[in-house]
C-alpha cells in the first residue's frame, strides 16, 4: 500500500506479526517492495514483554537492528525529575542503549510528549528546550510528533528550530477539526488526534515548507489514526494513503 501510494519507506510499529516473523523477515518484505525501513516504533498496544516502561525497548532495539532500520523511537518517562525514580532509571537506560548502538547504523531518537492534562507539563522532558538539552547530553536524535506539539500549544516552526540538527523523524498528522461522534466524550481525544493532514487545525503545509527550506533530509512519517485512514476496508486505506501523498505534494507546491 505504501509503495502504491508513492511513499519511499515505512515506519514499523511493533506488532505480533513483526515479532513472529522477526526483524530480518520484516526487512525482506520492505526490500521486496522497493521501500526503505526508516524506523521502528514501540507497540501502541500493551504486548507482554515489549512494553517500553517494562524494559521492552531492549527487545525493540534488537528487532530494529535485525530489520536494518535507521531509527528506533523511544518515549520519555512520566517523571518530574531525572534525579531519582523513573527519571533516573531512564537516564541509565539511555546510557546503556547508546553504548549498545555505538558504531552501528541504528540511531536512538526520543519523541516529544503530548500534553492532555496539566500534570503532563510538569514532566521533566515535556518542555522542548529541556528535551533538546537532554538529546545533546546523550547524543540522541529527536522525533517531532506534530500532534503532540500541537496538544502542548507549541509553535511547530519553533519546535522544528529547537530540535535543529537533532531532528531524525517527523510524525505528521493533524489535530482537531470537525469529526464524527463529538457527543461521545470518551471518543473525543481518540478521534481528534492523528487526523488526516488538512482535516484539523495545525499549519502542516507551513511546516513542510519550513522543513524543505531548512534542508531537512530525514523521513516524514504519516502517522494517521485508524478511523481517518479507514483501515477496515483495504481499498479505502489505499485511497486515503494516496490522498495523503497528494496533499503533501500540493501543500509544498503552493508555498
């Protein structure tokens, strides 16, 4: 589907099939389609033994290495300090992971955190300038998730500038806008996030143009939720992927 829509590569989110096949088989599948395997993302569902906060990133790194990925994505801890508890443990884990990756082609990159309640702002690595300083300290890449930045009220162009040369991946999707089931409260947060580009309120076209002007050459990963992508019907998903590619090209051409 990605190849047919005109994408250059994919980001694999860890899932039971990828685990069962193994990293080398995942790489072969991508190569058979003429695609690059840009990055590997932790599972978005709680797979036993593969959850980040329970030590799963060790396995994820091994899978990413076997798959020949360029980047493995990690998430910051829910901790208000890096001097003790979960924060300190994360620092020690990063040191261990960086030692394992030294001299190889796989890069560890951490993603900016979403802010959906006030407590999230108090986490040590939520502010983008602190996240950049942390990446500088440990020589990490950074993943700019534009929906997470939007949820925190961040200016996307300023976020891109803050990440600077550390930027290793961009997770592109939209936030907000009109959507179905608005009256169903528990669905609101789910449906307003990771929307189809152009369906929400983020200045994605301006960001794409800014990335191009700044000389960014890393991957831009379409990270759209299953509802907007219409994943339950493969022909619709193919159409939506093609529409996303067309939207991005048009957004750049018009600026």
